[in-house]
């Protein structure tokens, strides 16, 4: 296989992996926010006097949910712009 073809295939597979990584992170975060918001509303409707305490906890968990998806975006950007796989392939090809 030619070097250009290997690099091309690796770039294509990396792009697909990045798309799946970001898409699944967004899907998971969306499901998490939906469940979180629904449970918050249920709790606030059942016990209105604890709504401020529930709201604080909801925002903390919302921040953690966002952090997980941002880590996924960071890993995806790393694979996109500084692909360790591409560097490994280039090292083996140059030998």
C-alpha cells in the first residue's frame, strides 16, 4: 500500500471516529439534561419548599454533564489536529 493511501485512509477513519465521539457525547448530554430537568421538576412539584436546594444541586450536576461532553470534544480535537495515529504511521513508514 502506498504511503498516501495509508494516510488518506487513516484520516478518513479518524474523521469518522471524531464524528461519532462528538455525536455520542452530545446525545448523552442531551439525554442527561432531559432526565435531570424532569426529575428536578418532579421534585419541585412534590416539595416546593426544597426547590432552592434542588436547584443548586441541579446546576452542579448540569456543570458535570457539560464537563463530560467538553472532555469528549477535547479528545476529538486532539485526534483531529495532532493525530497520534498519523505520527505512528509516519514513523513506521520512514524506517
